[in-house]
C-alpha cells in the first residue's frame, strides 16, 4: 500500500497526479491552491497545506505514524475518484452541461427572436410605391 503522494506545485491547474494517487489509495498531500482544491478533500482523502516545508514535514510524520488513518484516507480517496472523476462521470457531466446550454440557447431563441402570432397580425408591411 502506498502511504503518501506528495504533490507540491503551487497554483497548478487541475493536475492528474492527485487523482492517480487517490485512485491507488495513497494519502495525497498537496498545496492548498489550484487543482488540488477541487480534487483533494482536506482531512478526508488527504491534506491541503501551505507551501511551507515545516508544515509538510510535520504532516508526513503524522501520516506515517498512523497506519489506520492511511488506510481510511486511502479508501476515501479511491471512492472519491471513482465517484467523481472517471471518464464516464466526466462525460456525463459534460453532456449535461452541453444539453443545458443547448436548451438555454433554444429558449433564448424562442423568447427573443421569434415574433408571436399576435405580433405578426399587427405588423404592417411597407407598401410598394
């Protein structure tokens, strides 16, 4: 079993490393900025820390001294990845977003560009001279 996965880039974009670590039941220790804020649940699947060596050293020592905690956080991480970040889950989320945008666009089109039958009956056509 992997005990930890240290992910140190500050302000990193989404990043796949924390997800790979959690999927492999590693306790992820990451900077509390950028992508890990979305993927790592602080205290539940790993830890989000300020980019300071002393706090990282303390947290790694703490994690290494608690094998049951390592197992619990590792299992939580695996569950989080399989429930929120698989290809199927992400595809479903993207599909929902696209469908809602298409529905909104369709509604806006009907609301703002299509005249009602009443408007058509009162519209005067210019006369030809």
